[in-house]
C-alpha cells in the first residue's frame, strides 16, 4: 500500500528548511511513490488539522528560498494555548494523525521540536526529526541546517563593522544569536577577526575585556570589535543563574521546582539588553566611544547558502530512507561524511554546548582573541 507521510516545520525559521522539505519530498514522491501532506504552521497546524497535499510541483523552485513554505510556530504540544488556556493537545494530534491516514510524521526543527517530537513518539506516532537551528546546539549532530548561512551573515557583519570601528577609533559591540550555546558567535568571531568573543559557556569579566582593549591601544590599535552571544553573562550573574538552575534540578516538590524556575526566568529576563550595558561599562573604563549593533533576526533570514542547501537535501533524503526502512522515533544526524540515526530520547531536552577545550576556542586564543575570562 502507498504510504502517506506528514511533514511540518516548527520553531524559528532558518535557511535550509525548504531544501530539507524538498529533499524529503522529492525522495518520498519520486523514489518511493508515497503521498505527502504538509501541515501548516508547525505543531499548531497539526493540532488544528490544517494541512495541504504536497506534490512534485509544490516542491519545485523552493531549494533557494529562505524561510519555510509551510509556515512555523513555537507551540508545545502538551501545553498549547487554546482559547486562552494551556491545553494538552497530544490526544487531539494523535486523532488527527490517524484521521489523515498517516504512516509517519517528519518534524523539521531545533531543540524544542525534538522535545515535541519525542512526546509524540511516546504517544505512539511514527516520528522522524530533522535538525534545524542557526545556533548549532543540537546534540549528536555535527551541524544543523541554518547554521552555515547564519555564520556567513554574522561574519560579513563583523567584517563591515571593522571599518567603522577603525575609522572612528571606537569599540563596536556586535550581538549575535546564541542564547544557550556560543557556536555562532565563536565561529563568526574567529572568521571575522573579532578582538574579543563572549559566549555563554565562558562567563566574562568586564575588567578583563577592558584590559584587552587597553593592550591593543598601547600597541597603536585604537579600536576593538567585540562579538557577543546573546546568552553571554558576567561572572557574578552566571553564578546566580547556575545556582538557580541547580535548585530546579534538586527540587524535591513540584512547588519548589516552580519557584526555582521562576528565579531562572527572572535572571534570564534581567539579562536581556546587557550588550548595551556592556558597551557603557567599556566606554567608562577605556574612555573610547562604544557602539552596539544587534543583528537579531537578520541572521536567520534570506537565501540559504550552498552548504545549507546541501545539508538540508542530504538530511531530507536520509529521512525518507529511514521511513522506508521502518526506522522511527529518531533524529537524522549529520555525522562525519554521512548521516546517522540517533534515538530521539537521547536528543530531546539536551543542549550541545561549546566544550571548554574545543579546537575553536584554542584557535581563538592562539591568534590573540580574548574570551573575556
């Protein structure tokens, strides 16, 4: 019998999503003769049973297009906002899956999507996850589509900011995405020749950064470029957050855990906008003018580069092969020069942080880049 497969994109948009949809879809339709349906707006469309039939013509011309032709959302399947209330929509999604006659569901997304996919797998659905995020923070995959394009965009921004910093003898603080992990800021900082790179994994000292800037000025370099991941924190603030997270982990009751989670959210909320505070502190310590550029969503928009088109296509095709072979409840990982299937349970809820001894950090230090510690 002809298989009927659902596909959706969830979480933040990223370059390469359409390439992955196309890769899976073309293999599904042309190679295996399956029917393909695309759910609109991620998990919300799945819960509301909003989908379209996808044929080969709908997949034509989307390889080079940014964003996602299916739309996306950040809904959690077990706590979805419906009529002003949080509801568990997993039973509804299971019913919709059965009513649509699906044999499998392919979910394209990042860490949050991996958790949603795992919950649906536990509910009995046949699920495949394809890893997408510009942060590159999904465990057990070498890379995720979206990261390479974002890296190019961020690197070009740093390149352009160098000329302004040099011309005006300024400190330029450029904030890049990366709330939990610093892969993007680290990679772009190295590629763009930033003088200081700040990432969430290495809490920073403002005084140490100022000292680096002063050493550069003593050597006749009266400007500096500081690349900052949005989740980078001063040492004291990082200690507070670590303590609050430990309380969440060690909480003995649901009430205690809820209170601890509120503390974590409060610390994270108060941290927003610290690039501006950092610039002001550096200006006060060094006497140099400091300016801030926050790239924001421009990092994940627009046309995917060749690497992300290739990766999205590869993972999509490998996902179709996994369905054909009956492998479910897995993520299709990019490993070495090939792909590998990883159990969703080992991926969901995990974060791939930058290790303290990672080659990129060592390379940054060896070329004289300060890491803020």
